[in-house]
């Protein structure tokens, strides 16, 4: 059967000219398509209704249409006479049944059981030197084939009086399958056991039909092939046989009884899919018209008799369509069935002819070859309806026009209402179906309601147990989000899309390209459609996401391609630049912005490489379509100065609308004077990040964060980062003036790292901020000791914000560092403090160590503290052994929850007993990070043993680099021990020790891994404690680095301003 689109028709039989598929991509024209209900058409029949005493059967709608409109879809086109009558209502039977009535019961319904509905001769066979004139008789109960007309007249005398005769040939069929029915020269086929009757699709010049029926147990199906001389005769017989079968199945008052084989199949599926125990399993007998699965021989040709002694069934579970073949051995013993499963969401095409029992199903996994099933069954309408309803249930947010692309049947089903509540607009149901259908592992996802610009926000979280999601996992998520109007923003932050980027699937793809939104209000033009049609899979999926749904306002695509494409360029090993090759993330967004076909006006593209064409395309769109962009982030996109300047010129046209702008950490830089021209008019800015993106001197301020109109309206800045630019006095004065306004209370982050701020400037900023402002102040890498150090006194007097960053501040005098420790000891406003790389000019003295211990013991305000050292420069900045002794002050501290003390060479102290006692005795710490401190394997074991006595710590990260250091340290010790003064024997001794060295190093590695396993078990124990809960804000958790920390623990932590939030993993 050809899988061609069936033209739309009107029920009364009138035909319109066949429309071209997607002749117009106008949304309004798409909405004008009027058609019948698919589910209603599937329920309609082709024969004339007869009265039936059944009053309890299911009610169905009735629509009428002509068969000629769809007969072209068949390989062997049926004739007109077989489908002239289209007024019959559908049968309510869903599966073949055994007869439940006796002959007398049948007589009460139909009259005389010996009544003949139709009779006629078959065309004689001419192959065996003499012709055999067989005769066919149809009664209300059976279809009988006699050896001759005289045998039929002896059984049914009324045939002689009727005089009905049609020129015939003898049947040419699978006579080997009819041996059990040859007794007396007759073949009796009970009509209630018929599985399907359809036109013979063979290559013989005759016109035949195939009649398939099953035995009483449903274990084997048998075929009878009947040939006729004229197509009109064949079609008339086909219509009469189907009509008689329908009337026969209506005669049973009770529910259909399942056969033994069907019950066995249901049991097998229950064992195979135990999660579906409570879900109903519907089973229907079918006949495969062509081999599927492994039915072909090694040569690829069809094996002769591949359907002999077999029965075939299709079963529907919640997520799968299962085809089962039961085969009887020659000893009549049942053989385990051959099961082939197809995910319902992988259904690509359904070609159903309502007046023919033949139908085609095509299933296809993305990026793989399609699998076509050519089937036939008298339950074809029920099967088609089941498939349609299953598609609507599993993809409730998908609009009707998407089903037109799959179900080639006249009419459509009414639009399904979107579910609400915990299903998130049908997303959960659809995702589970795609995960099962694509046979891939579950994915982790979160729904965020608070601290996001456009709630609710869907967030795809990092996978468990794998470095990145597979292509099928990503496609399952994308297609579940397609057409979903529940979410207003999407986040794929740090999710690797490389498995889809640059991958093309257009040659084998059967799914239609998304060109129309769910409501039909937005659509692509023909040229745009052709571009998408021939693009990569990732390109098409992004278009489908942003075009299909009209609710998405924001999408975060940070670092989705960075891992794959970041590569050094010539003469600049660490700074890539835009290439001529286009990527798959920026172009689809540019296309939709250019065509005005998406409502998404907030895009985060951080960490992704841009090609030259990407930059040029974005620049043209932003210049031509002014003041529509709300958020634009292109941090760390490897943009050189030419690309950055080109994009900045385009962003100048968005200055009146832009609310969030981030161009930080790119190789290129913008002249401060040029940036000032745009920023002074950007009065709607809320987040501005120009870190390491501005250069040059400037007369006047970079911007004034207030309106220059007569109303003098201050901006509503929330985040400001000017790191890396030597800030001038006018700009600093503008910032301090802004801090005087009440609107500055919205400011959550002020980053002035490496801005050449002196101590006086820092003092001025702290004075303006005041005490306990809820914000992050970053003053890293500034010479704060130069000039005045009054800012230290302000900290001592609580004139400091809640979150303060003083990383890499180089003190020239130990006395000033000690003053800072005293100030922090008494401070009551700072809860988050980072001083990584900040310390005295030399190793900590005894006085510094004593002050540090007092700081640990007395400060009861800090919740997060980072006192890590640094290395890699001309000299290291480490507290060393002094830190080990000072940490004894932590034993009684119950308020500090997160402590990081990396890179202080604590292992060099040999004795880590004090640190172990702190770990065992502390009752407040929940996260402790002491990586990169040069511990040997014995010291690591001591730390793990101490950790076992602590029931609060849930994060204790350790890395492979720590283990490698311990192994290399043991190797150096071994070689030093083996070195002998006698040079003549040195080489020989070392060679003899190589085996012992290898064994020792292997033992050290295994010992370390064993201790690391113990540590993980302790952490799992602590994380699973029912009484344990972290009372930390999300930004504190985001600043912590521990990949082993369970994602559920991070997302389900009670925080001060935590909103409604939920996380899930599909199962």
C-alpha cells in the first residue's frame, strides 16, 4: 500500500480537487481546513446496516463518503463495485470470538440457517489437464467451498432454483494449509473466526481475495485464496462476505471471549512489562501482508510459507504497540511467540482505507531506518482509532495538524483539551511515552517557579551516570516540549547537544517539518520551510521548540556546544575566534527573529562558538528589527574584536528595550567611548555584564544609571559587572550616586574585580552600601592596601554587605591582614565570605594563626567561607601549617555550614590529627572541601575515618588529582629509598625493584579507591538522614563545587527565599 496523503472529502460524497500538501504555509489557510472526525470515520463502515437485537453495544458516530477518493493508496487498486454502499454502521466487536450460539439460536435471529446469502462458481483451474469447477456458498454462519456445483446443490437445493452463475476459475492458494479441511471435498469457514478478508495482492492475472480464519484456540490462522474472472465479481463477493461477518459478530449478546493464545500473550506481556500490571492490554488478531522483523531469509527474500501454522496478534499497552507471532510445531506444540515492540510515539505514518481491511503502519526511531508494517484485520477501524487516541493521549499538547501528517484518513478528531496540574500541560505524560518509545534512559528535569524571570521554567538537569545525554534522550525532551504552552521559559544550561549538532536525518525522515505553531497563528513561508526542511536535526528541533509553542519568552542555551567546538587557533592557543563554519544554535533563532514567528525575545548563548555567518546574520536582524530584544547574553563565545564591534553596533538599535546584556569574557573589546553612546540611553537595563569587554580611557562616566529626562528616574539595576576595566572617577561617582537611591535596593550584585580600585575607593563604596545590604560585592584582585585601609574599620563596624568577595588581594604587610581577621571576627553582617588567594605576604606566623583560630571560634555569623590558597605564580599564597593549628577553633563552631580550604599544603604537616579531630567533633559543617592539600594515602585514610564519626557533612569532595599526587609521592619515596651509593649495582638494583614498585603503586591506588568508597558510603548515610536538612540559599549552593553531591539534595534544600520548585527523573 502506498503511503500517500489521502485528500480531504465531504461526508455526502462530493469531492473536491486534491489539494497539494502544504500548498500554502499561511496560518489562516491552515486553520480553514475543515474535515471530519478521524475517530468518527474510523468507526464508520462500508456495508448496509441490518437490524440487530444488540442494544448494549457502544454507540458510534456515522459519517459517509465515497471510496474512490482513497482507493489510489492501495497497491492493487480495488474496483468501484466493492464499495458502492457506504451506509453501514461499524461493528462493535474488537476481537474474533468463538460462536456462543447454537443453530437454533441462529435461526431465531436470521431465520433458516440453511439460507444462502450468495453462491457462485469459481473459475476452473487449467493446469492439471482437466478443469475442476469449484463452487462457493455464503450462508449467515459459514463460507463453504464445494468441489463442484452439484455438491453445493445437494447441500443447498435452493441454489438450483436461483440459477445464479458466474464464470469462475478454481482458487489458487495455500493448499498446504487446507489439509485439515479437505474431508468430503468441502472447506467450511465459520464466519465468527474470520480474521480478515482482503484483495489478493499477488502478481497473478486473476482477481482474487484472501480469507484468513483461526482455529478455536486462536493458535494458528489458515488462508483460503479465491480467484474470480472479473473484478466486479470479486468486489461483490468481498462486500457480501464482510457484511455477513459483521452480522454474525453482532449476534453475540455477551462480551467477546478471548482465545487461549490471546490470554497467553497477555500473560507474557505482563511478565515482560511488569510496570504495566494495572494498565489494560488490548489485543486484536491481524494478518501481516508482508514479512516484518526477522521473517526474511538471509538473502533478503521472503521465505516461502512464512505464515503457515502461525497466528498473529497486535497488542496495545500504555506506551507500546506489540506484534506477536505464535507458531505451532509439527507436533502441535506451542512455540514461544516472536514479539516485536514499537513505541507509540515512534509512529510516523498510518495509512488506513476505511472500506478496506488493509492498512499500513510505519514506525521510525530518530536517526534510524523506518519499519513498515503492511497488515490486514477486520478490526482495522478499532486499531486505527486506538492508535489515534493513543497519540492524542501521549501528546496532548500537539495540535491537530500534526496528526494530519501522520494519520492519512478522511476527517480529524476534535482538539484534545490540555491537562493541568502535575502533568505540566501534558509534558510528563508525553516525556514518559517518548522515553519508553525511544528505549532510552530517564532524564532529570526540574520545574522552577521562583528566582526566574518567566515562571514556570523547565530545566533539563545533568544526567546521572553518564557524561552527556544521548541523541534519543535529547529528542525525547525536545519533542515533549514541542507545542507545550505550560512553560514560559526553558533552560538547557550546560547540557551538551553535540550528539545532535551537525547530524542530518532528512533522507530517511518521515516526520513532517514543523512549520506552523500550535494555534496556527504563526507559520513559515515556503522559502523558510525549505531551509528548515534541509537543515540538521538540532536546527529543526530548535525551530520546533520556539515556533511550535507561543508561550516561550526565554531560553537558556549556555554551553550546549562549547565542549565540542572550542578549539585553539593559530598563534593563539587559548583564544578561539569565529570560524567560517556555521553552527546549529544561532541560525534557527536568527531565522525566527527575522520572520517574526516566535515570541521568544530573551536568549542566553553563553559559552557557544559563533561563526562569521552567525555574527553577520544576528547583526542584520538586530539592526533591521529595532527594540524587540529583552535579554541577550553572549559571554565566552570566543568573539574577536571585529565580531564584537559588529554585534555592538546592532545592539545599539535595541538600547531602548534591552533589559539584560552580557558580552563578558570575549577576546575582543569595545572602546569605552563607543560603549558609552549606547549605555546612556539603555534606561531599561536591569543586568549589565561588561567584564573584560571594555578598553580605553573615557572623558565622563561610562553611563549614568538614571534617566536624563526632566523626571530624573533612576534605573532598576539588579546586576552590574565592570570587571577588567580601569574604572574612571566619573563612572565610580555615578555608581555611588545610584547607591543613594531607593531603587538601588534591587541591586543584587556589584562586581568591580581588577578595576584598579584603591583603598579609598573601596571605603567610599562600603560607606554608600551601609550595613547588611542583601547583595554580592566583588572587589577581587584590587590593590586595596594602597592608600587608606579604612575599609577594614568599616567591616569591623558592620558596614558591609551580606556577601563579600575579597579574592586575590595581595597584602604587603601582615599587620593589615591581621587587622582584617580581627574585623571579620567581630563582624555581624557578612554571611558569605570568599578570600581565596588572600593572605599575609609570607607563611602564617604564630600570631596570625592565633587570630585565625579566634576567628573560627568566635564568628557566629558566617555561613559560607572560602579560605583557599593559590599556586601557579612566582610564589604560592598559602597559610600552610599555621592553618592546621588554627582550625582547632572550629570544634565549637556550630554556625559555619560551608568551608573550603584548598591548596594550603596541609599534607606537609605530616600530622593531620588536629584536622581529623575537627572533622569528627564539629556539629555545624555540612560541606567541607580540603582538596589539593597534598595528602598521602595514609593521611587520606585518617580523614575518611574521622568523617565516619560525623553525621552532618554531606559534601566532602576528593579528586583524581589528589590520588595521583599520593601515588607519585609514594613513587618518589620508593625510588629515593632504593638509591644506592655503589653506581655499579644501581641499575641492576633498580631493575629488580621495578616489579615491587609496580605492585606498590597498584596497591596505593587500590587503597585510595577503597577509602574513597568508604567516604562515599558515609556521605550517602548522612544525605539519607531523615532529620537532616540544609538551610542554605541557592546562591550558596551554586558557589559550591562538588559533582558527587546528589542533584536531588541541591534542589530540595530548604532556603530562605525558596519558591515552589519540583524536580523529576522520568522512570
